[in-house]
C-alpha cells in the first residue's frame, strides 16, 4: 500500500520532528523515557501463534558479587567488545579475560549501539544537531569526521554504510567511509525512522510510511531497494528489534514486537511466525535499544520476557531463547533484570552458545545450551548502576578478530 499523496508532506514533517527529538535525547546521553511514546506498536498480525507452557513467577533480583561466586562455571570466548560509558569514554574489552581499557573520549550516545564495519566504529555525534558522523579505526585509534547526518547504519552485507541526513534522504559510502558518495532520496510518502532504530536487510533498507508518531495514525513498514526504487510491503505498525541476513542470502529475517506479540517475518516469502508471552506482559521494547538479537546462524532469537507490567515502577524481565523455525521458547530464569524504561540489551557471542544480556543495573553471561546464567561485569561489581560504574551497556558492539600482528585487548 502506497501512502496517498496528500499524506506525504505531513509524514515527512512528523518524521523530521522525531529526528529533532532524537538529537535532543542524544545530547542528554540518557535512556530517556520518552522513547516509549514513540513505539511503533501495531495491530496483531495474522500468523502462527505458538503456545508454550506457563512458568512460575520470577522474583526480582539484581546480580551481586555473592551471586557471581555461586554462579555456574562456564567460560566466554576471547571476543572483543567496544562500548561508550555515560561519561563519554570509549572502552575496548575482552569477554574471556574481562580486561578493558579506555581508548578515547567521544560524543556518542550510550543508547545507540555503535555501528561496526570494515574494522571501524561509527556513531552519530550526541552533542550537536546535524553534526558530522564520526568513526574510530580499531587498529590505529584514529578518529575521523565524515559527512554530516543524524544517524548511521551498515548495509546487511557490511560492504557499505548509510548516513541518514534527514527523514527522507541519506548518503551511501563504502564500508571504510572512503570513496565516492551516493546521494539517495526516499520515494515520496516514505521516511526513515527517527530514533526507533534504522535497519538494513538483504537488498535494501527498512522504510516507513504514514505519520512517524503512531498516535496520529497507522504506520506501514516496507523494504526499499535503492538501486531499483522497488518497495516491498512487510506489515503495519511493527517495531523491529533485530534483523538477520545470512551471508549471500537474498532475504532477511525481521524480528518485531506489536501489541505484546513477538514476530519474525521472512522478507522474501512474507512468511510470519508470532509468539505470545504467557505472563501477559509482552516483550521488552526494542527499536533504538535493540532489545533482541538473532543468533549468529539465525536459528534462534534472544529476547526479554516481561514478568511484570512495563508500566509498574519496577519492571522485571528474563531473557528467553526463541526457535525461529517453530516459535518454541526457553526462558533463562536465573538472569533476572530490572528493565527500566522497558528496555534491555543482548549480544550473541561467536559460536552461538554464549550471550551477554544487560539492563540499567548490570548484565549477565548466559549459556544458551544449558540455559544457565551468571552475573557479568568488567568493573568487578556486578549489579552496580551502569551510569556510575562505566561498565558495559546498551552501546556494546562486538569487534572483529584482530589481525595476527595485533594484540588482543
């Protein structure tokens, strides 16, 4: 469905207003509650609803040092990670050794996962409106200034990056940020997301039509192919939490939430799988904070299962592993998190057997096979407020393996 011409101008204006609000939040570099009012919640889409057994209630508990000593002993691979803390310090760390050090001071938002492509980290300047997109060369430590823009994302194959300049225009660059720029303009009536997270998929980019603020009407989501201008409608009012594209594949999987449902859609076949939370509290909000993640092979999806009503003053969630073929779900009750503002973060580690999950008050390492968990911290103080500890947080981005001549952090 293409948006009628009379709505095109209003949609672009709404999206631009959303962009402005996103920039204001980046300057605060805080996990503001205002994101909740911008959720692209939507109508319950038709599809397979998977029934799964009800589990007992999980009581809230923050990870502590004592819990860490009692936790099951499993190791983490020597994977490197980068994150920016609330003081603007860019950290590089190693999950296996928990060694970490600060390499730079940057104006990146703790709420935006940094974008990794071609051995570089990209982020939007959080201090000024329409500031240059910046990048950090992991091998040399050099910081560069690229084109001005609101946000940045990588193509599904990681061969290009896109700098979003306005709600309806963006620039395509090679993954190293060097080379000829290609200016792209979205079709009339379509816009990028403001700060709900922008996503790339096989052959294209996710775009939206209708008002950027869902209170003004329904929003349609589509995949836009810049080379041909083709639009493929995916659904209405879907809040994407992650995407997965197998190397060389011509399709992607979209994970989304909508009115308490969790769904997975195949962009090529339009096949759709939906799952409900048996506790009736839905799943944590995604978008900007990426509260979900596909495993490295795409066969599983890690999400957060709300155990309490997100409107309550204390919102408790546990991670859960969803089978992307059947919808079967396996909670990890040992990893209990206070998901303030109804958000958490999760990153799968290479190999697909370990992952890190976190929220405002700390993080856990999870064994996805045994469904066991233990508190995890780079600071040595599990459960400490990440605003004060400088520990790993929502901005965490996995780094590629170093070259043989590079030391492992």
